C-alpha cells in the first residue's frame, strides 16, 4: 500500500541545510497498523507529511495506493489526498464554526463523493461509529478533547480512504481516552484500513502490528 | 440545503461580529464616499448641462444706437440664418443697499413677460409680471440688495435720477451668475416701466442662430449680416461663448475636482479592502491547511473566500450606497445653490447605482483575487507552520539592522521589530493610511494654493479703490475732485478700451508709464517700459490664444487689425484675456482722447478694509456731487471678495473632499489598525504569559500604531506632492488658464499628522487592552 524508497527530505534554513529524512526505505502493506516512534525532531512527522502528500520529498520515490505522489500537481494532490488519505492531528483541527456533523460532511462536500442528500446520513453513521452521534449538532468548542478527536477520526473516514495517517493523535488526551482511540484505530485496521500513527505513547504503540523507529531522520 | 463549506463562510462572518462590523464599515465608508461623489457629480453634470440650454441662451447680442422696436425685431426674425430674435434694452444703474452704500444694478427691460423667447427666466415667488413702477429681482440678488419682497428700493440711474421702485417678485434666471457672487443686483422691468422712459438704456437685440449654434464664427457671420441689413448703427456685438454658462469654468473645475477626489476615494477604499482581506486570510491560514488536508482544491478554497468577500462587500454596499446617494443629493443641492441652479431631481441616474453595485462587488473581488489566490495555493505545510512568513526574523538585511538597535526599552524594541517584520501587514496598513493622508493633504494644498494665488494677485494691485465711470469723463474734472479729497493719497487715470483677439473680447489696459499701482508677477519677458511703442504685455488667458513671447498679438480695433509685439506675460487671477500696452499705443490704435478716462485707481489714506470702504463711499459722494457719472466705486477688498466668492464652490469641493477622506479614511484606518491588533492576539498572549501587564502591552501596541502612523504620514506627504501638482495644474488651467503655484500647506501636513496619530492611538488602545486581558490560554490557543 505504501512504498518508500531512498526517501530524503532536506530543508533550507537560515542556519543552513537541515536533513530531516535521510534515504528511508519502507514498505507498509494494506491493513497494517504501523506506529512510528522516535524522539522529538527525529523526523516522524516529516515522514508522515511525505506519505500524506502534505510535503514533497527532496529525493527518492514514494508510492501510496499505487500513486506516485511526486508526479501529482497541486490540485491532483488535493483530490488524491481527499480520496486516499484521512488525517488525524494532535490538536484535532476541527473547523470551529462548523458543527460536529458539518465537520464530518466537509470532505464529502469538497470531493462530491456522495449526493448531497446522503452526506448527512453518512456523517451520522460515522459519528455513531466513533460514539459521538449525540454531539452531532454541537460546535467543536462544546466537546471534550477525546470527543473532538473522535470527531476528527470520523472526518478522516468521511470519504472512506484506504489510508489513515495520525500525528500524535493522543498527545493531547488522557490515558483512558488514548487507549480508546487506539482501540478504534485497531478496529479500523482490522477492517482493512492501513494506519500509520506517529506517537510518543509507548503503551499505545504496543497495540499496533508494527513499530518503526526513526532516529535522526533514518529508520533505526 | 447549504453545503457545509458555505455554512462555514456564513458562520465565520457571524462568529466575529466586531471584526465583521469593522470590515463592513471600512468597505461601506469607501462605497459611501465613491457613491456620494458619483451621485453629486452625475446629478450636477446632468442638471447643469440642461439648465443653461433650457434658458435658450442668445447666440449674439447686438447693442444698437436707438430704439429696438417690434418692426425691427420681426424683420430680424425673418432673416435667413436667424431662428429667433428679441428686444431687450438694458438699464445700468446703482441700487441703494444701505445708507451711502450703492451696488451696481442691471435692469433688463422685457417686451412681453408671457412670451420670453431668449435668455429665459422663470417666476420664483411673488407677482409676475411687474407693474410700471415695479421690478422683479433675480432670486440670488435679493439678499445682495438687502431687500425683501414688497420693499421699495432706491435706484439711481446713469442720469443721476433716483427712482423708488417696488420689488414685487423674484425670478430664477439660470443663465445669469448669482448676484451674491458678482456683488451686483440684477432685475427685470416691463416694457411700459417708468424707468424705461426716464432712464437711458442700452437697446439690445438678442438673436438665436438657426443652425450651427455652437460655432462662434458662424454666429459672428450671422450677426454681421444682421448688422449690415438692419440699417441701424450697431455699437457692439457680443457673442457669449456658445453653449457655455457664464460660470462654466467654475463648474468644470468643480466637477473635475469632484471626479478627481472620487477616484482618490475609490483608490483609498480599494486599499482598505485589500487590508481587510489580508487580515482575514492571515487568521484563516490554519483552516485553509485543514481544508486542504481533507481534500479541498485551490479553486474551492479560493471560491470560499471570494464568496466571503462578496458577502461583506454586498453588506457594505447595502449601507454605503443609500447613505451615499442621500449625502450626494444633499451636496448636489448645496453646489447647485452656489451656481444659482435648481435641481429637478436629486436622484442619480440608474446606471450610476448599477455601476456602483457592480463595481462595489467587482472591485473588492478583484482586489482580493491576488491575496486569495496566494493563500489558496499555500501548502498545507506552510499553513500549519507557526512561522510568520517565509523569511524568519533576522534573515533579511533590514531585520539585522533593526536588531542592532539596542537602546530602546526591550518591549518597545519588540514592537518595532514586529512592525517591520510583518511586511505585508505593514505595507497594507501604511498604504491605507498614506492614501487617505495624501488625498487629505492634496485637497487642503489646492485650497491653500487658491488663497495664495488670490493674495499674490492682490499684492500686485497696489491701489485701494477703483472708480468706474458710466461714460468717458475729462481727467482734469476727476483730478480736481480727487486731488482735494482728504482720503485720497494718489490717483492714476489709465487708458482702457476693448478689442477683439480672433473671436474673443479682450480688455486693453494702458497703465501710466511709471505706475506704482501695478506689479503683476511676470511668467516671462518684462513689464512695459516708458519708451515702449507698439508692444504688449499679455496675461495667461490671452497667451492661451496660440500666442508666444516675442511674437505678435493681432488685435481688431475699430474694424482694423493692429499687431503689437509681445514683450511680457503676466500671471493674473483673471479668466478673461487682458492686454497691457503703453497708453499712447492704445490711444493711437483706438483714436481715443488722452484727456478722457473711464476709471480712476486710487490709493487711500487708510489702507485697511474699513478705511477702504469708508473712502469708497466718500469718494463716490464727492464724484457725484461734482456731477461725474459714476458707474461703480469699488474697494479692492470688495473686488477681492467678489473673486473669492467665485471660488467658494471650488473650495467647497476641496473641503468636502478633505472631510470625506477624513471620514472614509478615519473609519478605514480605525478598522485597519484595530484588526491589526486582533492579528496579534497570539503574540499578546505570549507576552502576557511571560509577565507583561495589560498596561505595558497596550502601550507597546499603541507605540506600534504610532510608528505606522508616522511612517504613513511621511509617505502621504511625499505622495501628496505629485497629486497636488496635477490638481493645481488642471484646476488652475480650467479656471484661470494657468496652473496654480504649487504650495505644500504646513497646516495640512501638521493636521494630518495630528489626525493620524490620534486615530492610531484611539484605534489601538482599546483592542490592545482587551487582548491583553484575555486569558493567556485563550490567546495562544491553536484555533
């Protein structure tokens, strides 16, 4: 599903060049639940951003779900991302002026994946799936952190993408909620979704099918 | 059902009511300003354009020696090339407006008040037509005459006879200049008026050409043919500039200034819109990143924000356009009253409203297109980055220079660095402030330039009182009166006559060779010298007739062409052409007697304004007592005021523009600077977190505003220079045929600095304190 070959990323900064990733080779199969661990600044999030098409590699090749990301234009990449990848962030990144249900409907709205009349039902199904359907008409600010992250997961699933990428999804949650979130990820994995999760949470990382450790931009 | 993304747009607008209100108010202020100017411009252009032509102005006026009777008029009406003709004798005299205070009076004798064919006027109030010992007065003259309806006024005709005449009604003669502006009174009497039988009148025959009514040469040809065929002595043929109201130059200048400031207000509002959009997008970057993450394309994101701008612009238009139309109508009414015009409607043409709506939506969208396109193309990585821009502080040379400033208190240093680091924000804010400042300063500069032109012209005329006689009188007779008069220090009797320069009437003025009473500023060449012969010094209005220094000026005097060499050009505050020549040159060309004069220029003992006025009265009295037929005695301060009154409308446009800029700019600036503080909420949160008090934060944010204000003021002063030059040039050329002298008004420059500093302080203090009082967590929250 995800194929990285000699993937490198170098940033030019005022202080000089900084190599965030140094020739990573990595293959992840469909349905795998992979945790990426490592110290702060090791390159975990950079790697995730490359896979999700948020950032482009400096060299090497990257194929996700059969698509070579480097060859896609800006707009093709947006479309591809909407259909192929669902993102979950540490700080949830829900749009504050949309209700919970509307946040989940937004990706469908942008990609037009379902007829307008069916989007609300799908959003409600997904919210039910992550156990926050009763919060559907509230604004994100009225929800707890755990509930917001569940909504973010529902939003990530809106267009039924084969790949879910999560960057420190439990970094802002208590341990009980963190365990629940990882349990949910596990269920998604068992349903065939490919999950790549950046985390510091060693306990949670133990529940995944594979752990990849990154140190100084390289797979350790 | 509205799609979630469009709901986001609507809720984003509603989510921050203060910010939305500020943005809408700033845009509405721009829409208001532009609508107001366009409305008044279009109303005045429409109404003034038809106002004059509706009077059916005469193409030519023939002054005839002898009575113009109905038979003559009928025969002229039947002549080829003549569409219509009318007799209109004119009685020139004086009207008493107070004890010993007389003003010039022109009374038109009307053949038939029920059949006025040319230079029409309409009843305004009171009776119509007047009885035999009654007169109607032009409505703008009533206050000048210091009279009311039904008052009996004293009129002194040129034969020194005084007549008591009752004013029974007012009329509106749209083709005449307002009486208050001319400092003269105009009235109308009937054919059977007692005045007509007792006073001398200049019998005029007015005619309208049948075709080619705007062709001056054709009109003169027709008038000459009429002159040749009527078998009467025609003493003078006047051809008013076809299609031009007597105050057309003022109207043109006024409308030009309105248009110019309309464009400046428009530019100001466009910059305001750009500032609003910049503020909006800065705050939305992270959300753009989120939307891109979930699959939004660049186009979809751009459409969302363009939609948001369109909604805000529509709201601004809903406020700005109706208010602008109302205010524009009110201003048009005021301006029309200045020009003795009556507006039939104060509604702007529909196309103006349609264009305003279209432009009001399209312009913000166009202005927004660039920033929105840039923001929509931003990568998710950039959108989520906490870096302020692509260039962190310290990576540019200017940043490093700024970092070397160590002597300021640290919080102020931070403010300064923040100000200059966020260049996009700085440029837009400063541009908004500077655009407003430049327009404000330019408006006051042009107004001051008019004042200075007026003062410079007055300085060049060193006499205090000018007496004009109804007919040429012996110089010795006048001299005898003035030499004995206690108020008179010095008097000169210049030779004056008229001539034609092409199709234009020009005044020939022959001052004394060694005159001390005239020192007009020279644009080129030299002034007249005692031994000069057949030379002329012309003013800039004459120069506009394809003449040049060193060349010849061809003048038609008494039917003959004479040419004089142009040795100098003077700058004179006069829209008409004046030619100064040695007295003997004028006498030789006109054949006039050197012993007769039509005017005297007098230096009085008391030279202040009350002294001039008192002297004018007593000199008039003395001349009258000596049997000298005085047409007018005017103090220089009076004639200066008369000219200044001609500028009232122009200066009103400038003051109006300056006030509008203060209003539009003031609201815009307040909004911009306030929004600017909102943008810094996160930074303020960090400062609070590390111990800065609300007071310290407010002080620093206000300081930052002051830095922007001073910077913008500096740019405004520089930008005002070319704008002032352009306006001085165009407005001066339209009205007095020469550019006004450039002048940078220190008052305007200082006033704008003060204004912008006050605005900066007021608009930043409150939001800064508010932001500083927010909980730190709230201020640095991610969303």
